[in-house]
C-alpha cells in the first residue's frame, strides 16, 4: 500500500526527508504519504477540470453560456455529497491515523526500568544536557552534565526528555526522529523517542531565539547500550560544594550550573 | 446627497488628501498598499539572497551598499530584522490595505448602491491613522539599534528586553501594530454598518455581489478579533517599556512573572482569523469575477455564502493548531485538529461551486479572469497543504519548517496577490477611467504565475526535507547541506518573480496616463458600480438605484440581445 501511494504521488516533494532512525517516525511518514496521495488526487481533479473547461468552454468555442443558477434540489444534494466525500476521504482517514498514532506512540510515555531519562535546558544559543547519575535523581551531586550540545543515547531504548528553558523559548528539533518539542519558560514539557540505529546525527533549535538561532546545533550520538554506559561512566559528575543552592543563579562563563529540577512524574 | 455636495469645498486638501469620499480613500489605501508591497517584497529578495548565497556581499542591483553598510554582507541581526519586517509589512501594511482598505472602500458602497460609507469622517480618520502607523513603523528603521527582529509573531520573552533584542525596535513594532489595529477597527466598523444600513432599496442580502459578502465577512472578523490582539499588544508594550510581567516567566522573571504561552494564545486567537480576514475578500472577488467572465450565474451562490459564513465561525475556534508543539493537553490537540479539518468541508463545497460556475460557461480570458483562475490553482495547493499542518502528528515534524512557510505563502501571498491583481485589473477602469494595457497584463500574469509556483512549492519541499525556518545560514547543518541547490533555485525564481512585479508597476502607472480610455461598463457586468459616468461624483448615485435583480443574471434567456442585465433593470416577459 505504501509503495502504491508513493508511486501514485510520484514523490510529489521531489526530495527526501532526513533518514528516519526512530521507532515511531514511520507513523508520521505514513500520515504524510496518505495526505500526499489524497491532495494529489483532489488537486488533480481541480486541474483537470480547469484545463477541460478552458479548452471546452472558452468564448470562441462556446459563445453562449448556459443559464444555470445551481440552486435546485439536485444541486443541493450534490453539494452535500461533495462535503461528505471530502469529510470521509480526507478528514476521517487522517484523523483516525493521527489519533491512533498519538494514543499508541507519541502520547504514550514509556515506563519501566530501562527508560533513560534526560533533562534538557536550552539557552541562547546552546543545549545544556543532564543525566540523573547513579542515584537516578535529578538535582543531586552525582548528576552527569556532559559538555554543552553533546547528547548521547543508547539504541533501542526509550528516551524520555523533559525540557524547560534558561531564557527564551526554544524548540528541541530532531529531524531524524520526525519530532520537536518546545521549551518554554516557566513550564516543563516532555517528549519521548527511541532510536533504531546507531550513528551520529544533528539536532537543532526550531523556534526563533535570537541572532544566533541558526547556529544552535547539537550533536546526537546513538550508540549501543554498552558504549553508552562506558561513555556516561567516563563523564565527570557535576561536583558542587553544597546541596542547598540549586537554581538558575550560578553561571560559569555563560554556562549555567546546578540547574536540574525534580523529575515531573507524568500520569 | 445635497448635504455631501455642499459640505465638500473644492480645495486639493479636501478632495485629495483629507477627503471623506470613499473612492478617494480607497485609492489612497491602494497606493499605500502598493508602496508597502514593494518595500516588503524587496526585503524578501534580500532574505532569499542570504539563503542562497550565505554571507556573500549583496549585489548592487539589490542596493547592497545602501542597505548593508560597507561590508555589503547581511549580518545575522540584519537577517532577523529582514524576515521580521517582511512578514509584518506584508500582512499588516500590504495585504490588509490592498484588499480590505482599497477595495472594501471603493467597492462596497458602489456595489450596494450607497452614496458613501456610513461614517465618512471616521473612514478618513481610519486611513490617516493607518498612515500614521506606517510612519511609526518606518521611523523605527532609523533607530540606532534597528528595527524589531523577533519574528512577525514576536513571541515573548524574546520580544521583551530580557529576551536579548537591544533597543526600541520591538516597542516601535508593538506600537505601530496597535495603531494599525485601531485604524483597522475604524474601517471594519464602517464596512459592517454600511452593509447593514445603506443597501439600496431592493438590495437584499442575497442580491449583494459575492465580493461584498467576502469583504463584509472579513470586516466582521476584524471587528471581533482585532480588539483581542490590540489588548495583547498593549500588554506586550507595557512588558517591554514599563517592566510588567504578563508574558515573562522562569529565571528572567523576578517576581514570579506571568505566562509566555498566554501571548501565543492571544496572538493566534486573532492570528488565525486574520488569515481568513486576508483571504475572505479574495474568495468573494473570485466568486464574483468567475461569474462575470464565464457569462453565467455564480453556481450555488447562496451555498457559497453559507460556506464562507461557516468558515468565519470555524476560523475562530481553531487557533490551537499553531501551538501543537508547545506541549498542550492531548485532548486540546485532538479537538483543535478535528475542528481544523472540519474547514475542509465548506472549502471543498465552494471550490466545487467555483468549478461548476465555469462549467458550460462562455469563458473570456481577460486579465482579471486569468488572475482569478490563478487563485483557484494556488489556493487549491495552499488549502490542501494545510492538511499536513492541521494533523497533530505530521505537524510535529513540519511545524516551524519551510514547509509551513511555503504553505502560508500559497494561501496568503500567492492567493491574495492574484486576488488583488484580479481586483485591480477588474476595477481599474472604474478607479482611473482607463484600461490597463492587456498585453503587459498578460505577460505580467504568466511571469508571476510560473515563478510564484516555483518559489513557494520548492519552499515546501525544503521544509519537507527538514529545513527549519528563520535560518540565517542553512549550511550550518550537515543534514541541510544537500538543499543548497534547491535554495539557489528558489532564490533565482524569486528574483524573476520580483522583476515581473516591476512590470506591473510600470503598467499600473503608465496606464493611468496613457491607457486606453475605458467605456462605462467594459466587462459588461450587472453590478451597480458600472452604471454611472466616469469620473464618479462624490455621492455616487444621482438618484438611489432601485434594485430588482440578483447580481448574476448573465445569459438569462429572458433578456433579449444581451448576455447581461443591470441589477436595476427588470427582466420581463412583457415584450
């Protein structure tokens, strides 16, 4: 079915999206492909009728128009049929696909032991990333804070990310996962994703955040579970003198420290 | 009638500058709109230059040295200013005055058989407030730290001093749009009341031309939703200048602050109806002109009106689809998606009616008709691609990418541009007494039609390939490097598009002086604005017209020797 749709629409965008390496990205690609198909169909109908009418009913060929107000009962039925056709062929299909995907994947946050939890706090113009460390609690002395813009995740493992921002609104955009989530001041937002393949990828800020918005790039490394464990062990824990002073106040050459927040449990 | 004539003294001040004649005010809006259209369009060319040839000096034919100082390069802060002002100017100072300002003013009273607007002085004030708002906006170009650069949506906290944009540019931006909103409200109230109160005898609602319907519905949305954004902008302004914290939160807010999301809600409660405010006049004009140039009644005109009215209602409850990635509640996301997709039903029905109007018609491909049919093409693409953005899951990927940019340029830029050109070509003889040069009009049309599709379709393609918006240099990202060629292609197409608009400008000005003198009813239309001699006197109609027909009695078999009949002429079997 996917192939048929792809052939029928001829890949209307003429380019390919970034490689999908995620568990659920195919769902987004599918709904996009169905929409490609259905809009090509309807646009085709519009264009074919336009061309036919231009050829058949131009004034030279068809000097006398037919007087037709289009207000009879038959016309009204036809109109209702048109509306219903569109409703069922477009709205109902796309909606059921999307709602199913949201329920089964995007809004169904994974739970359990193997989930990797990460807190991300973008700032103008860099990504601060925090892992909970050995005690599995954020905002403690053993938190792992890698250098800015460096994000490592294990493959085939659900990753839950919570986001807030240091300053203005940013958006955590993972092209290879077909996903993005805003980071807004004063609130914690959440998203989850899972990689199917290892490798090095990029992530970006998708929400205008100032003059160097275009440079706000991060480096994502997807690696095996073992490599990931080795990497995280090799990182220095964020050692601090006292536990009391957690908050946004401290900065070291523009890099905030001790910014972690208590993990928000989702229902 | 007498009152209007006696009160108008003959000085140039009162006839051409502070005129209360709706026709003069309409022309003033038209000229100002075209000025801003060119200004905003020029900035688009600079944006495209930077996207195709990042950090290379702007060439002389884009006025590189004047705009960018000595180095001749666009810097990141200038780039952000360019796209901010391009969007702001095009939406608020080009499209709004071109369609609602110019044609709302010029066409509504003439087509409904009124002597003038309900409140002529308010109408004049509306234009001059609008003019003032434009001046405030342009003055901000001379501020030491430049104009606003927070995007046309101006989301806080970025648009607040704490967000890091220096200077007063953002505050001038907020102030000028608030003023623009005041001007729009004055105009909109005028249009709404004029249509309700001043229709000529016999001009029932369903005998109004569909162009009036479109403009009227747009004005109703304006009356309801412009106050919302005005309130939001005043709050934003006090945040910017007085240190209130309506839209500030997190670390930057000293005393707890407010909520940045609140601004997004307020902005889009207005912002989504706004796109319908911009497009409704086009729908009306298209519905009307298709009938005129097919010499056939508008198919199912009543249903078209009902559909447009349904969309007016729906447009006010779908703003959340701009905010799917903000982390809104799943229930809200689904609701907004459902409501948004519902718009496809009335839209498809009036599309069907448009095509059915052409069916068995007798099509005359004069320049207004060419532009009208182009609207069908571009709005079909624009409307259908809206489906991706309405879908929560697809939008998670496509939100804030060039796909969205391409989509809304199809709906707002391309559709409104062609609708505006159709309206200008159609009513030009009534406004200036002469015809546009048809050959130049046709060259301009084809050049615009081809290049505009190359630009906006490929924008969507780059977005589908992942390119996010508002990037100074897409080459910063490895995954966007393969798109360099397509970006160059878009830019060259955009330059061609821009060049063809200069041809239009030449035609527009030249024909005013040298164009063929127009007859009173060159398109053989039924509607009332073609019944009087040019120049149309202040007061329009010497006696109030008595309307007996609907506007679309083309090719009526009961009319002898003509395929049209004026709305005031009885169609009878008596002869």
